[in-house]
C-alpha cells in the first residue's frame, strides 16, 4: 500500500513536470526558429569547432521516452546552472539524424537532448544509434569530447555503447558518464542474498544475462571514463525506486573499479526518488551539475 502511494505520488510529480515542460516548449521565443533538418541538409561551411572549456553534454531518455523525459532536467540546468540548450537530435529508426534547433558554440556548458524515434528498441540498436550520434557530432561540428547522461534504459544503452564502439577514432570521446537508475542487472534484487557493501565490492550475488554480458565485455570499456551511478529508493526500508532495484542500479560498480575506472555512487531517497521522478528531482540536477562542471578540464 505504501509503495503504491509513493509510486502514485512520483508519477503525479512527473506528470506535473511534463505538463510544465510542454507549456515551456510550446511557448514561442521572440526572433527564434527551430527548423528541422536532416544530415544531408546541413551546411558544412557554417560548422565551427567547439572551443569552450566544457565538453558538450548529451542526455538520453529511457524506454518509451520523449523530448520531455530529459527535457525538464535540461531546462532546469539551463535556468539554474548557466548552461545553454539550443539543439535536439532525433535519431530515426534507420539511423538518420534530424536536428531541431541550431548548434551554437559557447563558453557555457552546452546541452543536447538526444531522442530515439523508435523509443522502445533494444539496447544493441540504441548503442549503434549512439555511435552514429557521436560520429555525427565529431564530423559535423568538430566536437571531440562529450559527457553523457542516461536515465534507465538510456543508461544501459550508453553502457553497452561504451564497450562496443567508444574506442573508435571516428567518434567524440566520452569523458564522464552518469547513469540514472539504469537496470544493469535487469530487475533482479540481489539484496535478498547480500548487503550493499558486499554488492559494491563483489558485484551482484545473482547475475542476470545482461550483467554477465557486461562482465564478459568489460575489458573493452575505456578505463579513462569517469562513471557515476545514481540510484533511488522510496524509503529507508524500500530498496528500490518502484521499478529498478537499488542493487541493479549499482551492480556494475565493482566491474568498473576493478577495470580501473573512477566510480562514485549516489543514492536518493523519498518520493522524488521514484523511478520516473528522478529526472525531475532538483537534488539530482544539483548532483549532475556538480559532477559535470565543478571542475573545468
């Protein structure tokens, strides 16, 4: 009963945030236009390299996500943390990329919302689409370094991308990766057989096929990427966010540490730590900003 109440309240918060973001997105901006253009319509002569002190940050929605999924976080980061958001990238099912807006160079953090037209596809196809996005940004705008933030399935697909494609020279290099409530061990709650300290040190006591695949492929993961694992739990006694178990969101911690990556974990508790409310949580915003921009490269 209590869990259902938390889940209902969390969904209500997300609904309110989504409606607010819809109104903001629909509000016209004086003197601005946001035409869509495909890859073949981009004028290469106008492309300029990024010379700012902050890597561009890309945001990836979860399963079934839309522009509003990470759009609220992007808008708040723009409003409260002096970032700039002028471009969305829509990846079509055939891998073609459409732009909404215009890319601009800036001395502020630049934010790009990445959207999958087929927003319920699997992590393998999404990883390939991510490769296309990072290749596109390097070719079109000479963006050589990025940070990436993924919620839920977006975090899983990013993780798969990083050990499948990230070592290619044709793609922008990922410096920092933040996964928000990503089910790395699918939806298995391994805390039935271990505590949190044991999980963080040794990995999950019960391993899903997805986790085993990650463990077998971790040697290909770039060891210079800084990783942060965000997880939510509804209360001190409920070790999940209503959808993803805490143990699953933290499952790859030991894999990454043993591989040589810098890893940190952050756990958020309460109603606003409900799975779909995490990307509408101001504390999550603050943590994202501190991780990405507290120190310039």
